[in-house]
């Protein structure tokens, strides 16, 4: 019982610190479990062993994130995404539904790097002037963005997927292969939401000067000194090759991105000085997330190796209504969207998920099954959450108040989450 109490205390303190923005996740993950481990009576040597085990499990995931961020950052620098977006905008013309569907597609392309901030920066400035000239509401633009980003965030280099993989101790690509059927359903649903919202805007009278808006955007576009237009098709082929190798070849995910980064830099930016400049420009985001993943190994190592996690799961099983136990994956999947409004990404995946996995195990539910239910259903709501910093960036760029964004988007993303959960049940990925 003592270990269970200390385990819950550890998670409660971490969640409070993160929700109140008292510290960055990395510091909380190091300090809090270390203190509670000492309180539990473990020696320095024992705690060191716990940490060594935990960090070993998260190291490959941290490496994956560093090199995936670098790779897609380089592709963005080359202007590959800009050229694709420009071509798509010209094709859409002044059709309201084409514009809303296009928004979903651009958000999906922009979110290939797994970064919510960069996706908002790619999508919203490109589309907002068109939305304004066509009299389409800004809230519609933001809802379509977050719906598309939520399902694309399931890629193996996406933050939530990597966090889940580190908790359940599997390779992120292996986890993603299990998620693919549900992700495909989610992508279709995101386009469906874009289509429906386009129809709603048409009924409101939207549809003015779309072609002129596209021309206006082209005139305002800033010059990108790092663009490599002559290498556009090479970069497209390289990106597709990286994704296909990740999907079909059994090699470590981080190694695929390492090779991709090396080729991309050597071809697009030959020379030590410019290569150093490119790497440094993307290192901030990469190091921040990698440090979080590595220090999460400290937290998970101490909780698991000390026995706290098992004790917490046993305590929860004792108070959980018996009839809910076998259906825990479905229950937590349904509740994931509302929970996303309260728990930030780190506290959800490193706080709630490990406990739920422990409880589910008592009822014969695998860690993979619980992880899939929680990551798929929660991902849909990532960018409507007020405890996710990128949400405020999106609201600021779209000129939408956070409460209006949540009000307009909540039911749409919850519906996508629910249908993805049902799809997982139908495909046999999640047991009822």
C-alpha cells in the first residue's frame, strides 16, 4: 500500500506541476520520482538501476524524434511544402468546398513533421486571407486544421505516438502499423468534416473572390533564401522513400531518418557552414522533445522497477466496478477527448496511460491495446486542448478566441475520436 500511495503521489505532483506550468516536463520527470523513490526506502544504487533500465527503453524514441524533426525541417527549408501548397491553392480556385477540403490536405501535408506549431504556421497564414475574402468563418479554418492534424499526429514520429511507444516499450513504427487502419478511417473523417463544414459555409453565403485571394497570397509570399526549386522532385522522392522504408522495411526508425537527413543535407546544402546553420535552426525543438523523452525514462524506470506501478494498478482494480474492468480500453477511449482538455500531452501519456495499462493488465488487456485506445482517441483532441501550447498559436494565427475554438471544434473532434474507436473495435484492434 505504501508503494501505491507514493506512486499516486508521484503522478499527482507531476500532473499539478505540468498543468500549472511550474516547470518543464524534463525537470519534473527527474526530480519528483527521485524524491519519492528515496522516501520509499530505495538506495542510490537501486534507484540508479531503475533509471538505467527506464532510459534504455526511451533512448531509441528520443533519437527518432531528433532526426525526424531535422529531416522534415530540411524539407520545409527547401521549399518543398510551399510549392505543393501553391499548386493546390491554384487548383482550388473559388470553390468554397474545394477550399475547405484543400485546407485539410495542406494541414496533413504540413503535419508530416509531427509539429503542431509548424503546421499552424504553414497552413493558417496561407489560407486565412482566402477564407476572409470568401467570407468563410475563421473558426471553420481552425476546426478543419485540428481535425486533420489530430489524425496525422499518429505517425510514428508524432509526439503522442512516440510517448505511447516509450511507455509500452515497443518501437514507434511497430505501434504505428497497428494504428494504420484507424488512422485511415480518421483521415477520411477529417476530409468528411471539411466537406460538411464547406457545405455549411456555402449555406451561410460564403464564396467571394477566391481566385483573387489566391493571387493576393502569391503576391505577398516572402522569398525563401534556402529554397531549392531545382531539387523539388528529388526531395519528393527522398521523402516518399523514407516513409515507404519506415512502413515496409524492418530497420530501426531512427536510422531511416539519420540516412534521410544525411542525404538531404549533402544534396540540398553542400558545405559544412550551411549544414551547421540548418541543423542549429531546428535543434531547439528536437532537443526539447528528446530531453522530455529521455527523462520520461527516469519516471517510468522508477515507477516500474520499484513496484510502484503494480501497486497502483492493484489499488485501482480494487475500487474499479467489476463490470467496467474488461471494457476499460473502450471506456478510456470514450473519455479521452474530455480528458485532453484537462491533461497536457505529457501528463496524459506519462501520467494517466501507465496507470491505465497497469489496471488493464489485471483484466487481461494488453499494454498495446490500452495504448492504442488512448493514443488514437486522445490525438483527435490534441489541438483543441488549452493545456497544449500550440493550440494558442493556432488561435492567435487564425484570430480566434480559445473558448470559441473549443466550442466550435469539440463535438467535431469527439465524433472523429468516437468513430475511430468504433473502427478499432470492428477491425479487432480493440476488444469490447
